[in-house]
């Protein structure tokens, strides 16, 4: 009997391990095709990430060449959530100030990624920030109903953030915000991409090597880690059967419209 | 034999044409890379970036170079365009000024170095040639870029 139990246990273990051991590791180009016809909004961190991507494009023109990254330095989640352009911090696209929705309407992307919140800062006003997240999801769904809306988790901060920004325990609050951001996305039919864990050190703060200002902005190494975290997310989606390569190519890419 | 010689000549012509195209297709880019003292640290931006970021459509210029520094907090940029005609030149100048103002709004109280560099910069024009140089290590860069040849 004991022997039989051992054999069954062995088979169960084997059947569990084998699919993982032989799970297909997708090539980088295939993984990045997930972002084809995507529109990525962000603040200064995304501006820096775009520059990092531009740097890679110097030797590989095809790198994320079907992805539009539209950053606006200093923009807050709140300012970005509004449906009218006003104030200083707005997205600037094709020579004019536009809202996220205006840009999405022109581009008609298949996926809309949003990485905003550093400039609010969201972790000291979690409830309000999540209401802006809901606004963005709903307004984006109205603007581009066929597009998937995906929120990228807030990037961690270094230990220096508290003294620099005169706040207390910001990273702990940020962890809570990211947890609730995931729940908010799930509740409202949006996706959540967790990249925060990939940027943290053992002390739960942003790794110092990953920050160029040693506070919150990402260095080249940090941007490389962010890129890897995005690829890991796609691989995970593939492993879970939630995405397959070529899915984006089954339909022709929509042409950019000039309508306002 | 004659056919082989003809094929060889055609191939040579093609090679010569493609080589000469390589050396003359990007004169403003070549000029910008030659003049800027930090050219090895700059990233070449695409025509799509000129449209998306600055808002100038390709029909308004015949040639361009758009280079940026790797660190966005420093604000280093070099943009040089040759406008299609005088009307296009007016639009190019206006779009570059709007872009510069927008960058100043975004960097004020945020990226001190970038804001200062933008504040000290200006859009310069000589006939159809238009330049915006920001944060160059060489203060003479904008004027050198405007000089033809």
C-alpha cells in the first residue's frame, strides 16, 4: 500500500513539474509583440523609459517599433484622468496639448497602458487615486471600446524618498496602493501589470542601482529591469494561456485617425 | 561574355549609387554629428518622433536631425530642420517654439538642469534652416549648425 502511495505521489509530482520544466520560453521579439499597437502613457519615468527604448533602437530599429510611448513629464494621475486639457502638465502630441483620451482616439490602439501616480503622489491619497483610476478605465473604455486597458503598478521608491518628499513610510503605503490598484483593475475589467517586485531590493525599497536620483526615478539599469519585468509579465500571460503570440496580427492594425 | 560584363557593370553602378546615397541621404544628421561635441552620447530620434513629439509633419521639411541625450533630466536636445519653403519654415519655427514652451512647463520645479538649459535656448532661423539646440556643451553649437556647408 505504502509503495502504491509513493508511486501515485511520484506521478502527481511528475505531472505537476514537467509542464513547468518544459514550458516554452518565448523569444524576446515574440514577447515584445504583445505590445504591438499599444499606447503607453506615463510621466517622467516613462519619458526615461522611452529614451531607453530609443537607445536600443539605434542598433535594432524594429525594437518596440509598433508601440507608441507618450510620456508627459510632471503629469499626475489626477491631471491625466481629466477629460479636458488645462493647467501646465498635459500630454503633448502632434504639436498640441491633448488628453489621454484624445490621443487614444486618434491612435485607436489595441492596448492602453498607464503608469502614473508618482506626481500626486498616490500612496498618500489611495482612495482618491483609485477613483481616478476608475475614471480612466471607464473613460478609456468609452473612447476605445475595443482596447484593453492595463495599469502598470507604481514603481517603488528608495529609502531616501521619505526625507526628500517629507512623507513617512511611503513605500509601505505604496505597497498597499499597488495591492488595491490590482483589485480596482480586476473589478473594473482592466489588467494589472506588476513590475514593482522586480525593481525592489531585499529591503523592499527601490534598488539604489536602479535609480539615477537615488529617490524614485529610474536609471538605465532600472529601465532594463522594468523592460524585463514587462517581458516576464507577457511570458506569464502566455504560460497561463491568457495570451498567444500572433493574436495581435490576426486583425489588421487600425489606421491612425485625424479626427479630434 | 558580353552579358557577364554588362551584369558586372550594372552591379557596379548599383553599388556606386547606393554608396553615394548613403553619404548624402542625411546631410543635416551628418552636420549635426560633426558639429556637436557630445555626438557620441546622443541618441538619434526618428521622423515619427518629430511628428509625435514636436508636431511637425514630413511635408514641412526636406531634411532633419533630431538628437537627444540619454538622461532626460539634463534636457540635452539638438533639432535641426530644413523647411520645404518659407511658409513651412514659419510653421516649423512656431511648432518648435510651442514644443520648447511645453518642455519648460514640464521641467519647471522638476528637472532644474533641463529647465535652465531650455530657458537659455532659443529657436534660431536662417532662411529655410531652423535650429533648436538645448544644453549643448558648446555654446557656439546653434550658430555653427545654422552655417551652411
